[in-house]
C-alpha cells in the first residue's frame, strides 16, 4: 500500500511539474518610451495606444493559431543610453518579434542600430528627425511625418497665416529639437522672413528669464520652439510674466494637454503647434478607436493613434508572415504593401518612412488644443 501511494504521489508530482512548465506559445512585442519623469505624459500615450492594439488582437484571437501576444514595456527615460539598453534587452529575447518605439529621435536613432543588427523590426510612432531613416537600416519604419516636412509647413503657416516676419528661435539641442528648428529657419528665411536669433537650451532647464529678457527688446512677431512641452510651458509662462506678447509656436513635441496645465490656460492661450498627421478625432475611421481608447484610458493623447497604428501594422505583418519569424516580418513590412489603419492607408517607402505626408496645425483656445487646419 505504501509503495502504491508513493508511486501515485510521484506520478502526481511529475504531472504537476509538467503542467507548470508548459505554457501557451507567445509572441512578444516591445514598447519603449519615457513612461516616468517629465515626458511621461506623452510617453504613456505610446504605451496605451500599443496596449489597446494588443488587447484587441488577443480578444479577436486571430493573430496566429495558438498564440497570444504579450506586451513587454521598458521605460527609456528619454535617455539615448537607456534607449540603447532597452533595445539590447528586447533583441536578447527571441520571442520579441518587433518593437514600437521610441518617442525621442535622440533615442530612436542609436537604438535603430541595435534592432538592425539583431534583425528586429522597429516602428516608431513619434520620432520625426529625417536623419534616422537615412541611416539605411531596413528594419526601421515610422508612421509619422518627418521634420523636413513639418518644419517648412510650420514656417509657411507662420509667414502666410500669422503674418510673422521676425522670429526668434529656441531649441533644446536634441536631435529632434534642433533638427526641427533648423528646418523651420531655412524655410522661413526662404520666404523672406528674418530670424532674429537662434538659441539652444538644455532639457531640464527651469529658468529662461535671462534669455527672454534678451529677446524682449527685439520685439519678435513669433517665438518658435523646437523641443518638448516641459521646457516650452516654462518659456511661455515666463515670457508672459515679462509682458512678451509674441505667440509661441512649436512642433508635435509641445502638442500635449500638459503644456496648457503647466503654462496655465491664460498664458498658453494662442500657442500654436504642428502635428505629424491629421486631426485624429475628426477622422471617420478613427471613431471606434477613440471610443475604445477613452473607455479604457481617458482622453486620446498626442501619439495614442500613431502607436495604435504602429502596433497593428506590426501585428498584421506577423499574421501575413504566418509565423513569429523576425526576418519574415521585416520582409512583409518592406515589400511595398499598404496597411489599413485609423491614420489611413500606410505604405512605407524604401527608407521605411510613411508615404502619408500630412501636417496639421493646432492652437490653444479656451484651455484646449483645437484643430486649425491641415497644411
């Protein structure tokens, strides 16, 4: 009797152990952006858009037979060093088939080398610096317009619609901020405008009063800022404190509700921002997404739709590849086909850039960003 019990117990233990070691096969998708710190407001829109796409794909159950998608998130703290470390961690996991990321161009650019070496597809929803795709990595893709389009469109709007003839330019010396500002300056000057000065600041700086005091007697028609909303909000507020009435304009990096809160609604009134696509909430094909996103997370953020489309394009490529195969997924993404999404039909050119060349202008009015028009 004891021998029988012992044998049965041993069999049960072995069966339990086998059950514990067995798990459903998974396909992992990485996502990386600043999820904490002063840029978390926009970084989390990337995480949430990606999460929604993954959740919906799993609920539909048709990714690949028997597979579930797992989302692996790594906070890159908008640091190039941390972004490279995140990329290395992603590619070291053989179940990670692709990555949605990063936010900052200064992070995406060095991380792209890591993904390319490991043959992992990378789709950025937000990095707009054109030099990234010029590196020639066939693993790199993006669903957003680039700064060599965004900067000139901003300059045209400032010159033709706002009547600005004299501007002062400030940038945060990052790959994104300086690149966008340089593109704006070239186009503004080409139209006959005057750049009174171009000054760099550092991300994390808090006091811009000395710089703004220098700018005030120049009486610019517009201050253009290349960078993100934490610094821009302070520039706006401190400019108003110095009675500088010139409006502030920036790129997609300042298009976030947090800018209005930090600068205060009254000080930020009349601030302009270009965005790297259409007015998402007005797109008929985006209404189901908007409803689902708002139900799960609240207001749709700056890059929510872009990361949602990026993740869904990656998921579509995995389906079409028919297997969780890194190289096959890359080939699907680069073969010239179109991917339907809420931003429209996305097709990548031979550098991995989207062929959707759309830029919209928004302004702060009554404490909210409102769409002005597509340019």
